[in-house]
C-alpha cells in the first residue's frame, strides 16, 4: 500500500490582526517572536510564517529592520523554512508590503490572491481597556478596510520577486481567488507545484466549514490538476478542528497565534508551541506523520535554506 504523504505544519507566529490586549501570549518583541518561533519549530512546525511588529508598542510593522533581528536568531537555532508575509498592512502599497521579502529573499513568502473586505472590528467589543493607544482604533477601523490585491499588484509582486526563486504561499480567501490565480498562472507568473493556503473564516472571505473546504478543493482540482499542494488556515475557534479535517483530506495545515489565540473553545493558548503540539498530536493520533523542514522543502520544491539573504 502506498504510504500516506506527510503533513506540513505551518506556524503563523504573530500576524497583524490580533493586538497585545487580546492575549499576553501574543509575541511582539524581537525576542518574543524569535523564542516562540523556535519553540514552534521544535514542536513540529516545518514552516514559520512571519510578520514583524514594533517591539515597543506591538503594532504591526512591515519595516525590514523589524524583521532582521528575529530572522537571524531563527536561522541560527532551527532548520525551519522561513516564510515572510507580504500582507502585513492593509493600507500600504504592494511595493512597501513586499520590501521584507525583497530584502531577505526567504524560501517562501505569502501572496494574497484577490481584493476583499478584511475586517476584525467585531473583536473590539470584547475589551474595555487596551494595553496600547493604537489598538482600539486599529481594530475598530478594520470595519472600513479593503485589502487591496489587484491583478496589477499581484503581477508587480510576482515580477519583482521572480529572480529570487521564492515559493509563494497563495492566500485564497474565497473561490474566486482560485480563478485569479489560474489566470495569472496561465500567464506564466507562478511555477508548479503551486501552494494554496485556503484562508477560512475571515470576515470578508469564505466561512470555515467542511462543505466550503470540499468546494475549494474540488475547484482547485479542476483548475490545477496535479500541479498544486494545499493547506488550510481557519481563523478563530475553528482553527484546530479545520486543521485536523484538512489533514484527513490529504492537505497541509497552518496554526499559530496569527490566526487564532485559542487552544480550545474559550481557552487562550499559552503559546504558538502549544497550538503546534496539540495539532501535531491530533494529526499523528489519526495516523499521519508530520513533515520535517527538509520534507516540506521536497514536497513544495523550495530553493533551500542556504539561498536566503539573512
Ligand atoms: N492573516 C491571515 C488571515 C499574509 O500574511 O499575507 C492571512 C495572511 C496574509 O497570513
Ligand atoms: Zn500572515
């Protein structure tokens, strides 16, 4: 009998949605981001999806200077694949957003495949006081956010990054984004195997449920045949249940405090590592092995950790 393919766990360590008030575990200093990323890798995350933050205030940052300190530490301490976000701001231009990836030339970076309303304003009502001044307006203001990713933006990002041979984590927030990707792949912008991250449960995108996942996967099969690999991230409480579902359907999984602050219903996670460990145990308990970083490199066709610029 053919062996089951291994499951890649990505850990998205801090992101740009949650704020320090929401959980004491959310890392934002260079040391906290490095320490939690390294622990997540040791627990079984083969890929680390990384955003930066201002180390004083915890506000999301896309300044390459805020990435450099933790990238160096992570590289020294782990063999994990580093994936740098190009979606760390809902207001900056695409050229600003890709600067960290252009600077550090990681093995992977995110590539958001369409424009959408992108909101988390509903979270604001849960907090009466805030740790930092910027947080309340940031969270409430997301009610008016459009996350802009036009065809021209995506083309500019793909063309600028093409010489660096970075594998994209294509963020697919809805079924139409698969068609956007197909059109651009047909124009030669992306190399097989393409890597899809089905993003489920963001307000503005598709909801996190099994029927929707089956529809996304069926559509991807129709459009990309054997030329793709896929993973699921579900926002909030659905995170770990949908990750386990994806693994049972032959997909890869993404967890981490970027996408959910919880370890179980109503209980905050102590760390990224805790979410990775729980997910790993569930996946392994159901008979799937978890991929090492080198196995993830093989599955996704990555350039190698020795060809990055950090
Ligand atoms: N925070 C996720 C819902 C990116 O970094 O480019 C989407 C994301 C986007 O990870
Ligand atoms: Zn991200």
